[in-house]
């Protein structure tokens, strides 16, 4: 089999020191330097990009304590209906293998001076939040609580660690067993805004529910993390044209490719970070056209004049951007 060319973003080769299951269909990988030296530091909430043996590059949260300098730990859920990256990681990556890896980046940073933290994790969304909790050590800088929502105990990663009796007052783990009637009701928790910072990571429906329920909170206190790069493809997606008002350039955005990616292809280096519509770095002025907003950042009153070009698309034939 031909070895895929190393991606430009994954120039740091790391060795797989351990690969082990942490739940049904969920596998952790410990990555280290081949010579045993320290890795570049990271902060709670950080992620790295990893190139799987099939050439696909995917972002994974670092879930270990940032104080650890000898290893990065990522945890991957096998997605049978995905594009093949997670299946490749599960089936083709073994201890002793080398994986091209990026430097850590953080689009989901932990606010250090918060008066409190409310973590809401759905399924594999526990990974960046676990790193945050582990960074607290035995003496947290502020009170914190975790709501960890999963389908079943068997599919709950890190259940032994987070289910420890000493965490009973801070951690609530809820299993829906796949029954919508057993879904956890978040409204009593979010109904009354306070000074705590809310961190949410998980499936898109969960994040959208939290976004809707925190509309009366301070936007600066609500944070989301998603790894659905480019916003994903939806059945009604159509190609459209994006026009740059300042330079006059006009480019077609095909189905399956983001505005950001198309602009990069044409030499336009727009700012970005998460590339999943959660951090706000790629916020761009929208001068005309109707956007199909797919981000977790813009307020309703901002949607006519701004767009997140990493995930959002168009409902009209053309969008004119302030670029």
C-alpha cells in the first residue's frame, strides 16, 4: 500500500505508545516523541490534527492533563457512517506506529479567572472537558459541575474515573438508552443565568439546545466546541458564488467545500481557528445575499450583516463579502 504524503499541517511524527479501548467503540491513543523528549506544551481544551494511515487528517481533543509533557492522549469514537477517518484509526493504528501530527491549537480555551464552571458533555464531547477537569488537580480554582450525557454505560468513556464517589457532588452522568423520552432536561440547569462559564461539547443537537437555552446568558460566558469541519454536507446543499467586494474576485463554492477553503485555494488567507463554527475567528462582513448560517456564534441580530465562512453557506445564488 502506498504511504500517503504527509499533510502540511502534520509535520510532527509521533509514536503510538499505547492504544486501548475506553468504552464500546471508543479507543484512546497515547502519542509520544520517538526519542522520549518532552512534547510542545498545550492548554486545557486544545486539540491536535492527526493524519490517519489512509491520509485523512482529523482534529482530536487532547484529553490528558496539560501538566504532562511526555505524551498527548486522544480518544476516538468509531463512526460507522463517517468518511473513514475514525474507522482507519481503530483498525489500522497499532502500538509502535508513527502518526504525522500537528502542534496543539486551542479554539476552546478555559477561562482561568471564572467564578464557576458548568461543563456539558455529550458522548465523545467529554474529551476536551476532561482535560480541563484534570488540569484542576485536587484544588480547583472555582466551583465546577459536569453534566455528562451518553447513550449507555457501555458507551461512556472514562466512566470509572468520572464515576468515582468523591466526584458525586460535581459530576452527573445520565444515560438515555436511546429513548428520546429519557433525554436529560437541561432547562432547570440553564434557566437562571449566573456568573459561571458554560462549556459545551457534543453532538450538534445538544449544542444547539444549549445555545437556545442560554440565549439570555452573557455570550462571553457560553463556549462551544465542535469538530464538524466545514459544517458537513446537507441534502439540500447547492453550489453558489462568493464575491469579494474589495478585490472584485468571484469564486464558486461547490457542495462539500467551505467558503474558507475556496478562498484559501485562491490565495485569500482569511483568519480562522476552529473551522467548525464555534470560535468566531473567521467572522466576516456580509454585504449582500442570503446566508445559510451554520455556526454557534452569531446572534440573530448579526446574521444579516455577518457570516462565519468556515461553515456557513448560501441560500441565494451569490454572497458578497467584505473582503
